[in-house]
C-alpha cells in the first residue's frame, strides 16, 4: 500500500547535538517530498521540499534533507539542535498523480534536553 | 497580515449541533484544502478545491460540506456533529501545480 512512514514516534536529543529524523515512502514514481514542523498549538510550517535536481536540499532554521531514491527515503537532518527546535515534525509526500494533495507520515515528536 | 487565516481558532459544541469553520487566504492561490488532524496528530486530507471547483473528496461523511464562495475562501460546514469529529481542522492553500502548501493555524473542534 502507498504510505509514508516515520518510524520514530519520539526522539530526544541533547541541545547542541546532531539530529536525524527518518522518513520512508512507498510510491511507484518519485513523488514530491516535504518536511513540515508543527509547534504546540500552531499550524504547520514548511521546512524544506524536494521536487527534482540536487538530492540534498537546504531548508529554513538550519535544516537539510537528503533524498535517496534507492532507499525511498527523505531524512531530515540538523547538525546542532537548539531548544527551540522541540516540536512535531511531519514528512509529507505529494504522490504526483496530477491531483495535488499531501499524504503525511505519523509525525516524530522531538524533545530537546538541556 | 496572515496569509491563511481560519476562524474560529477554538470551537466547543454539543453533539448534534451544526457548525462552520471559515478559511480565507490572501496569497492569490488557486487551490485550497481542508485537512483533519486527529487526537494522535495524524493528518489527512479531506477536500481540495481548485478555482471554486471540488477536486478531491476523500471519503468524508456527507455531514461535512465544503463551500468555496470565491477563490480566496473555503468554508467547512459540519452537520449533526459527533464526538468523533473532535479534531484540529487545518485549511491550506497552494499556488501553481506542484508547489508547497501553506497552512492556517488550525481550528480545534471539541464536541461534547
């Protein structure tokens, strides 16, 4: 079945440490890929996106993500986490079927410890 | 000036009532959406409209009726509210095809 998987429900990282959030998708063609962040009580903010081209994409707030076709993955990374990064992170896929819509993963809650 | 604004932000109502959530965007986008986020934070698309025309209806109960009076507005009307309708409802918009979606702040609906 077509799906987006974020295998980690929670991740705790020390402030200043590096971060990697995993995302895998199962769609036949290469979909469009996104990472969104949701702070408590807030809407979703786009961190970065991949449509084509360079497989390493840079986003806002120091985040980057790498598209790996062979692994059907689009993992989010940050070299040094700040306390303000604590939030819920969603990987999303537009299956590129001609009808624009986002299919979301189940989210990963990031906790940042002092 | 908020790009995608929803009203109200919070809505508490009794079972069986009818309620509406409004969404307005000032981005000039052609496509608008409603997404539902359940208590486990799972987000799922409900509807999408393109230039006031319904494009996607993801097997949502017909108690939910979206209405787009113009390109800048997409409202969601819910009849006969049920406990299971409690969720956060997000409006979103996107511009030309294959671009990112911009989300509103959400409306937290609580049915008691």
